[in-house]
């Protein structure tokens, strides 16, 4: 039986994932707009034999948005550059099924797959921020259930488009003057509730046929979509018990859609703060936490709790005492945040700093050995198939992870020491289809 290694993704954010990372003296000056910096981080990830490099996206910003979001390159444009600067690492981007069209999106991801020789991945999202609608001719955000209904049809249409060219359609026979075998070119003629698309796609079949598919919704509707269509699930779990419960739930759901449990990989976000000693790591974490401005932290927390005005509450208010209406917000994350707040009697300020710093993902503060121990524990106890690493500060904290944590994991035979050949889907043990 082939050895199962822990999968590793780098969740790339220009300054680092901590909300105040841009204020830190060691942060990159231009962060997400510093192309050379981003190229260097991508190369560092490949040096560490990471499986994936992941870029999130947002279609709405305001003056209080995270500095990583306010100004940054369009993800697929950036990944096309990074594809030429790397050789092996997967290249994943978020793209919204609520504010995109299947034909455009299928074409862009197919292009990235060709450019990267089969390393493209799509993180399927439905867009959770209410104000996004105002940038797309709308004044009201689509309801949660309808967004996921549209998303399911969207994935179906893009998959049909990616398969609209057979593998040997292009003859390019100069002698006979035959460019294509027309019998292998197919219109999809899709007519559904949300989309009407004739096809075929205007780019030939790519190395993977379709990109690796990722889904990050943890709500009941989101997990159902993930189980049905995703190859990888990104999730936010702050303790092992919750992670184990989610892991088993999503794996079991996948079997209902004719998948084996090994055909879907669960990768929780991990926010590692690394120091030479545990005390040094705690000091580094506290230094970042102290840089959070309350008005910014509360604005970041707001989308997770239904966009209510949190400034009306004193920061010392017990979080569980606040009245929330998540509405069309990030429902699954809200449930995790509220559960943790109740379990530990957290105040609004404590929750604000915790969420603003890591956005509800699992924070591990410690030495390289302690970070590796935590990852090994979750991996061996079926809480994760791998992790989406969210360095709090770039480049320094990620450099430490690659230089100090990766060798420990490799010595324990938990992560790969070299890349296997093939496309990204093949590296994940999946067929190109």
C-alpha cells in the first residue's frame, strides 16, 4: 500500500494572516502587491515540498478591510506568473459561483492548467459578504440556500465545458489539411434553472481535464456540496474533537456520492506562531495581538456574525450575551466562534482579537517540535489529511516553518521529501477527468 503523506497547502496572504501583520517591522512593505516577494514565498513553499499554494479572493472592499485584501493582484493573473516561476506546486485560487459565469471561469482555469502543465485548482465559493452584490448590479445578496443551488449547477456546467473537447480532437495534420476531428468536439447544450450554455469551450482539453476542486463551506449545504463535487475540503476547526467530527462527517457524506473516503482530502487551516522556545513564541504572538486596533478587529468580526454594529458593545461584554442574526453571513464559522466563546467564557475583545488574528482557524503557538507534534496528532487521529498553513507574518514566520518544522515532519515520515511526477490531481491520487 502506498504511503499516505500529510498534504500541505500554503494559504498565501501578502503580509501574513494576522490582521496587524502589515504593522510589524519584519513585514514586507508592499505585501500582496510586491511581486518579487510573492514569487520568493512561492519558491520557499516549493522548497518545503508543499502540495498547494492557495490564493483567496474578495469581490468587495471597504476602508476597514484587511490590508491583504484592500489592494492585491487578481488571483489567476498572479498564479499564471507563479506557474512560470515554479515547477511542481499546485496553484489554487478562489472564484465565486455567485458573481461569475461558467464559460468565463472554465476558460480561465483551463488556461492556467495548460500554462502550469496540470497544476490548477479551483476553490469553489458562493460569496458570503452581503455588500458584494452592490458591485454586480444588485442591491440584495442572494440567499444562502439559493447561492449553493446555483453553485452546484455552476460546477456541473464548468465540468461539461472542460470535457467538451475529447483528448485527441486536435489532429493538426498539415499534410492532409485536417486541423480537428469534428466528431470529438461537443456542444453541451446545457439548459438549467440558473444557466443556459451552448458550448463548447474555446480552449482545448487541459492536462487535468478539470482542475483539482476545493470547497470551503462548512454549513450543512456547504458540506453537502463539498461531499458531492470537491476533491479537497478547506475548513476551520479550532480543536481536535470538532475536527474529528467534521472529518468523519464529510468523509461519510462523500461515500453517498460514489466516492471512497480517500477521494476527498480534509485540510483545516493552521495558524502557526513559531519561536525557539515556547515563551519566545508566546511573545511573538502577543506582539502581533497588541498591534490590533479595536475598530479594525470589530469590522473583521462583523461579517461572521451577521454584519451587526459591534461598536455598540463594551469590549468587556461576554460574547455569549450579544444578540446575533447571522443572516447571509458566514454561518459555519459563526457556529465555531460562538461555541469556543461559550466554552472559554470569552469577552467580545478576546473573540475579536482571536478572529481578527486568525479568522477562526486553529492557532498553535510554540516551538517547531510543538507545531509538528500538533500536526502529527491531528493527522494520526483522523482529524485532518493535511493542513492549509496560514503564516501569521511573511516572510519570516513562513521561512521558520519551512526551515524548522518541515524537516521534523520529514524525519517522522509524515510529509513528502520529493515531488512525484504527474498532474496535481494525480499527486492527490485522483484521475485526470
